[in-house]
C-alpha cells in the first residue's frame, strides 16, 4: 500500500494544564507521541495561554511526516466542577479551530468510558488510580516505559497514555496486554 492510501490518525487528550497526543497509521501503528505542558507564568491571561496552545498545536501538526486524515479527541465530560469543564471546552474549541485550519478536517470525539471499555481497563476508585491503571496498561500493550506522577504534570505521562489509548481505540487495533 502506498503512503498516499494510508489513513494518518492524530489523537489528542486535551486539558488546560497538559495535553497528550499520538500520531500514527490507521492500522494502529503509533509513530509519534508526547505532550504539551502549559507553562504557568504569573499574571498570564487565559487568552495568552490559549494562543500559546494554538501555536504549539500548529507546530506539532506541521512536524508530522504526513498531514492527518483523521483527528480524534477525547470528548470532554463534566468531571469535578463546572469551572474545569468550561476551561477544558475552550481548549477543545481552539483545537477544533486549529485542526480545521491546518488540516481542513472535522474532529471526531470518543468518550473516555468508551476507551476504557474498548481496552478492557479497570475503572479504578479514584482519579489517580484511573490514571495509574491506564499508564500501566499502555506500557504493557506497547512495551514502552511511560510513568505516572500524581503531583507533577511536567514529568507525568498519564496524558500521553490517554492519547495512545484513544488512538488505539479509534484504530480498532488493541494489542494484547501480554508482554
């Protein structure tokens, strides 16, 4: 199959503090993954933070070897409070706009619960347990070494693991969890 006929999938797990991504082929081969960590600058406006995120996203898309043909984003849901949900939706809207501008594509959404169901991942009793479980699961499935750090988003890879899980779910390729 030529590279022109390949479906190029870009998956995003968005948040205001840290966003994970995964880029790869539609058959589930993850080629590039990582994260964006918003720098906390005292007094920086929300508008500036959104602009910084937009610039990062645009640069990331241009760094891919091929332009995405499909983009999937974890659907936002009402979590702990309405303020967090409102801020998250601003990042989703900025991402939708930039993806449409850069790739002329509409974003497809998958609920976090659908990802966990597709991967057969345990729910966990707390937010921290859910993050830890997903990192551990992705490490087993892909043979990689992501880490989870509850108190430090700069070094924690839980958003990367979530983006990879989203990518695998979208592609329908769920590698066996056995090493």
